[in-house]
C-alpha cells in the first residue's frame, strides 16, 4: 500500500510516517518507480508505535522497546533491555505523578485562600 493508505488506516500523518522511516522504525519496500510500498507488517509496526506512545513513551524509548513488542497487545517477547526499559518508564511516570500531586496541593491551597 502507498503511504497515504497507511496513513488513513493507522491515523498517523504521512509526515510522521516519513519521520518514523527516517528514524529507522519503518523500512518499507520500494516499487520499481521508487514509491514506498507498505505491507501489513509496517501497518502493525505503526500501531505498536502508537500503543507505546499512548503509554507515555518517547520515540527514543520506543526505538529501544519496539523489537520486543510482537503484537498490538501489551505482551512482549523477552529481550535484553525489556525489564530495564519498563522499570525506567514506570519511574518516570511515578515522578510525573509526584510532581502533579505537589502542583495540585499548591493550587488547592491557593483556591482555599481566595474563597
């Protein structure tokens, strides 16, 4: 399929698909005329990238984790860095939760003082 069709099927912009390719996340075949020719494997890869991105992972982390992801479910094939990557991501989320909690406490205090 051409890049526009992949974009429609996955909801990812053509520009972002080209970016993924430039970052080495996608490697479509090329037609004799030089057009990108995406298959079902690339479509599944894009869906996995979206799934990991929705979990709050950066593209850099996704690049490291993607080889371990073998389906669109949150299931992984064991690979060397899997535990390390996931532990780092959980730690980053915990830090964000703590920061948001502190911000909420401050804002709630301000709100209480103006009522």
